[in-house]
C-alpha cells in the first residue's frame, strides 16, 4: 500500500482489489442464486435476486438497512425457513445442485455453507478448545487429528497466538473481537466451501474489525466468502465483487452487481451511485 | 491542556439534592409499606404459633420427634387414659412424605421436561397455544379432584402396573412386597402426585427453555446440528439450573399435598420402603387422620408435626426459587 | 428503471423445504410398519390393555422412524428421530390425565345432578341417601361467602405488596419479594393448622366461616401479589413520568394513572387468586367445621363449602356418596373453569 497524504476515496481503495485473483485452492465450483424471492407471510420482502458467487472470491452485499440483505443470505444456507411464516421461490445451486431440491439433507448443506453472525455467540458452556471443535461434535464427525485441526482453525482465524495457552478457559472470557474470531474458527472446523458472514464486524471496535478483515482476505484463498456489510469502506477494502441491494417501498431487489472497483468508481445505475457517494443511506 | 494540568483543576463537588415528600405521600408510603409487610408477618406468625403450641411436645421428645417411629397417645378422645406413656415420633411419616414425593418427582419431572421441550421446539404452531392452555388448566384443578379421580379411576390401573412391576422387577428390594397387597400404595400416591406436579414443572421448564438466547440456537443450526443435537448443546446446558429449581418446586408441592394422598394411600404407621406395598403415610395425612379424635395433648403434637412440614417445604421452596430466578435472569 | 409489479410475472410463494408427496412414501410405509408391529407385539407378547397398546405404538414408532431417518441421513438423524418420537410420547402422557379427568367428571358427575341439587342443603339428608335427596346449596353459599371475605382481605394486601415492590421500591424489597415467593409454597394444610393453632385452639372459640376465609387468604395473598407485581411492571415508565411531570404527588400518580392503566391486569390477579382457593379442602378441615345447613353468618357456627361437602361424601365410601361427590366436583370444576377462562380472556384483551 502506498502512502497517501489525501484520504483514500472508496474508488482508490477498491482499485487496490482489481487485480486480485480468486483463491486457487478454493473447493467446489462456487454458489449460484437464481431468481430468489422471499416472503414473510404475504409480505414480499425480496424479489428476483440472481447472483453468481465464483469459488475463491469475496462478495460484499451492500445497501441501506431493511432491504433484504440478511434475508437473502439466510436463503443461501436454508436458515430462512426457520421463521414460521417464511416462504421462498427460486434456486440456490451449490456445485451445480439445488440445495432446496427434495430429498436434500439440510444439515449436510449447513456443513458446506457455514455462517458467522453479527453478535459473537460462542457456546458459554464449553471451553475455547471445545468451542472450536463443537461443530464436529454436533454433527458427530470423526477426525483423528482433533488437536491439529483445532490449532489450524485458530491459526486461520488469527486467534491462535492469543489463546494457545488458555484453551481450557471459558468460551465467554474473551473480548468481543476475540469471540468473533473464535466463532470464525468454529465455522472453519467443519471445512465449509462457502462462508456466509452477516455483518460480522458491526458489533466490534475498529481494531478488531481490521484483524478480521485480514482473516477474511486470507480465508478467501481456500473458500468462497459472502459478506453482508453496512460499511462501504469495508466492502471496498476486502471484496472482489459487490452487489447493491435496495428496497424502495417495493420488495428488496439487487440493483447492480460487478467487480468492486467498478461499483465504487463507475457504477452503472443512478441509485447505486447515489448510495456509494453518500447521498442517502 | 496536558493530563497533569487537567488533574490539577479542582472539579466542583456534586450538590446534595434532597426532597421532602409531601404529607400525603408520606401517609401513602406508610400505608403501602404496612400492607407489604403482611407476608413477613404471616410467615413469622405461622412459625411462631405452630411452634408455641407444639413446643411442649417438641421439648419432651427432642430429636426423637423427627426420628422416632412410634405415635401413641395415651389419652383418648373421650378422656380416658391408658397406662402407657404417650410417644410422638413422626419419623415414619416423614419418610413417607419424602418417599412419595421422590416417586412423584422421578416420574413427573422427566415427563415435564419432555413436554416443555415438545411445546417449545417440536409442537406445530397451530396447536401450541392450545396445548399450553390445557396444561395450565390442569394446574388449576383442585387437589381433591385428583384425589377423587385417583381413587376411582387411576387406582385399578395403578394396581395393575404395580403387579407388573413386581412380576418383572420384583428382585429389586424397592419393588418387592412382603404381602401381595398392592392397593393404595406409595407408588400409586406418587403417581397421583406426579400428575399433579406435571403442570407446574412443565410451566417453569417451558419459561426457562424459551429464554435460551436465539443466536446461540441459530449458531448451532448453522453448524449443521439436528434438533436434538442443538437441544443437547445449547438448550439443556442453559436451562439446567432453572429446571432443577422447577423440579424442587414440584418436590415441595408433592411434600405438602394432603387430600390427594389421603384418599389413595393406606395409612399405616410404619416406614415403608417397599413402594408397591399398600402401606405408608405422609406427615400431612397423619395430621388429618388424627385430628378428628385427638386429645388436647395430641393436638399439640400435631401442631409440632405441622411446624416440621412447614419448615421442610419452606426450605425446599426457597432453594427452588433461587435456582429458577438465576436462570430466568441469565437470559435477559 | 422501475418496473411495476403487475408487469412482472413473479412466482408464487413456495416452501420447498416441506416434504413433497413422493418424499412421503417412506413415511407411509413406516406408518404401516408401525401398525403391523403394534398388532404383532400385542398379539404375541405380554403387552396387553391400553398401556400395552400405547407402549407398543411408541416402541414401534421409535424404531421405525429412527431406522428410516438413519437409512437416508445417518446416525445423527436416527438419534434425532428416536428422541423426537419419545418426547412426543411423553407429552401425550402429560396431556392424557387432563382428558381422563374432564371426561370422568362429566360422565359421572352429570348422573348425580338434579334441580334440587342446587336448592337444598344436607340438613335433612345424609351423604348415603339416594341422589335425589339433599343438595349442596349450603356448600355453594358457604364457598361464596368465604371467597368474598378472603378476597376482601387478600386483594388489598396483595396489591399493596405489589405497589410497594414496583412503585415505592423501598428498603426490604428484595426480602419481601423473596418472602412472597416463599409464602406461595406454604402447604394448604399448614395454613389451616395455623389458623387453628392461633385462633381456635385453647380459646373456646368454635369453627366458623370467618376462620376458613382467613386460612384461604393466606393461600390467596401470594398469588395476587405476584400476578399484580408482574402486571404493574408491564406499565411503561413514561406513564408514571408523565404523571409526575404534571406535578402530581406519587400517590396520585399511582392511584389515578398507574392503577387504572393496570386495571384489567389487577382483575386478572384477583381472579387467579380466587381460582387458587376455590377448590382448597385441607385448610377448611381445620377451621370451618363443615356444616350441613345453610348458614349465612360467617362469624357464627360451622359453615359448609363445596370442597368440604366433597370430602364428606368421599370419606363415606358408599356408592351414593361417591356419586354425590362426583356431582359436587362437577359443580366445582365448572366454577374453576369459568374463573380460569375469564382470567385468560382478560389476559389476552390486555395485549
């Protein structure tokens, strides 16, 4: 990164991403959402969203609050259906196969498509070490090298150095940023192809946020990441592609998508431009 | 300015603000306070009066009031006296109280926990409200209804199950019987008590489970857990102490229950650990049984017995409330 | 470019996670297997009677559902299915007694009812007399009088306690809240025994309805206080601040703003308290004497009540007295259910 005497504009920050190649070691062929609609009862909250997430890329979903970004991301790992009045239409293809097809085992899907939530939520009844491995325990997956796996996940989450001497401490004894990295490590333990992140840094301080953003960059070498964020600077810093959502009294829709550098420097739609230049939202 | 300079400035001390309440408010507070003290007064009065009246017997018998097994009043209700001295010991009945209450809890609590889990996590939304209402309605049923129903309806089936238990598991001393008399046993009393405490314990367990933080539940699902794995990993650890508190409240209720037990238990004055055998008693039914024809002295003994029951249930309930409040507040 | 919804062909809302018909074929086969298995178990082993059939259904369902789930989705799913069927079975066990009780009361109770049941008392009849002689008029009146007195005592005290805990929040609040909870666990027999030991025993005073009402108040007070406290806590703080900001004293704010706002909830608290004591028997056994004749004076002479009348009939043990007990309990249950549903209706109306 070059030193600037002027504050970086979003475009120039995003430009730094333009030449980033997708992770070479990413598993699978990516995730594709086709014509996704979502309802809560009669309330049509998301309309006709189609997005393609290539393997090994980081995609940011931006837009003002209430435009359906969180609902959309929850249709990607079939958490949307937990709400009793929820309904949807469309397809979500993982490696070419629809995860909503009949006969699909939902719990297996969630092992392949993981999720990190806005508020860090480690399991308080478990130690740090047990938290990392809790995904294995819940799904009863057998691994012969649990210790190594735990260390590897904590290293990838950027937490190993801070907790390696206190793996037996309580899950809740860490700071907010550390807890969130613990949750990331926990999701990594079951080896997902795709990691969904729903505003993972919005409850954290700027220092922790930057640490996690570094982690995200590193993780994208081996998996596909989709991150919902309110913070446009964050989107500019870490993502390869950006999708802009908007609900203007209508059901939420995906207005524009493209490489991050283009969205921020040269958006095609007027509404996108208004949003990224701060005229509203 | 620098930090050192800032420290040197003398910040003014905060002002002391006082309010003089108006007279009408003073009267209001006094009246309300007196009303609120009623609980303290009543509880203390119960302990004092029962203790005063029963004191003579307690002093005389000492610890053997609790541990002694004999209950014999030398003075009969018609005033005649017999040669043998009176002896008052509620030990056998105390054991009966604890045995029937434990049977009730061991049958009722697992069912209650299952029902609470079902209502919170398995029941279809359309029938959830209805089922909750049914269970709450059961909590409102008077205990004499359980006594009547238990005696007329449950007992025949209860005897049949007792015989089955004896047939297949009779080699366990608990299920053995010295004489094949299965009617009106602690087992049946425990069964009736279990049915009585299910609504209470289910209600508390339901409240506790519903306080489980939603984001933790979602985190477990997002990791690919099945419903049962999620319950084991998140809900049960969270609600553990609250459910234990609920179980203790059920225990307290079962210990103090009078009428329902009286109708379905064959009251014989002996400690009975063979729960399928129709003999036993508990402190509450002892009091009812003896009260009608008791002499003045025996009444004092009954007061003392009542005091013991009061203290026992008080202890159990206080512990229970402590545990339940700890969990319910945790969730918020 | 904004398109209007009518020009677009949006699909209808669907729930693709709901099982489709062809997914359910294993389930139908499973149900068949359960029926066959149950029949087999009942026929060929010692499982007999209602309990046997129920247990067989549960065992078969657990095994079959667990097997089906395990076959398609592995061990965790098998465990999950087995647990689900066990939990459902236990819940049915929890619900069954209510149905049995309601059914039995309805069937057996209606046999003993006749018009005179509500208009005569037991002054000239014994519990063993045929069912068309004597009734529970005295009991109904007695219960009514004692409920009224108990309400007059415990509702003011209970609401005062609640107001102290929520509005004044003075010293000792924690202790008082704790004591109220402890008091709700006092066994009903102890309440009766206490009144007996403090007022009746050794004083030459006889049994009467007032002492019974006092014993009932001890049981009613904690219910009223706890429900009232919950209800007052629900009143938003802004309401109180609005009253104080207008210059009202605290007592005026409470009396004219908070309590009227909580009115329906406080009535619910009262109804729940009444429901709690309407069926209590044990306290009355030590305090009221269980009269057989209609007595309108609570301070003079023994007084009957519905629970005591049931008790007398129950203890007597003959077929007629048993039938009488069922009829009386039908009346009591109807009363309790009216109270219960009124409280629920009021509770829902609040929201």
